[in-house]
C-alpha cells in the first residue's frame, strides 16, 4: 500500500498519524521529491474524474494564473498540470494494487476501509 502526498501538508500528516496509530504499514511517496510518473497519472485519471483529483480549492490552484486554470478542461490537460505541479493533486492519495482506495483523508472513511482488511 502506498500513500502519495507532501510531508508538510496537514491532511497528509493526519493520514500518516492515523495509519501509524493503527499500525497499518504503508510506503510514503513524496510528490516533492519523487514527482508523479505518466503511467500513474493516467491510471488515476481512469479511476477518478480529473475534477476530483485536481484540488481546485487549494493554494496551488488559486495561485495559478487565469490562463493556466483555463487550460485545464479535460483529463489530458489535468494530467499535464498534475505532473508539472504535483501539489495541485488532492491529498493524500491512498493506493493499493494500483487502485485508489482513498482520496483525501477522513478518519471515519479510513476506519471503515481498514476494518475490512
């Protein structure tokens, strides 16, 4: 299982703390250091609509110029943005066997998700 995110993101910190408190093993993928490869981005965009993967309420999105925002109109253009500015991706992304099992962090959802394990 892999958790994608940025170490200093508060939501990612909450997710990591929750996983550690519940002794759930995971590998952390730091977007800032490791980026996001094309195959992974394409896989995610097949699983979720780009509108869910791109965090349009976050600072990274808000700091984009109107021109940059207006170029993101479909999965293909969202993929380019996600790979250029990984901090625009909704975080954290929890992946197991190449499938997104959680997007963002919600304690109740994590508890339900891992109760099934």
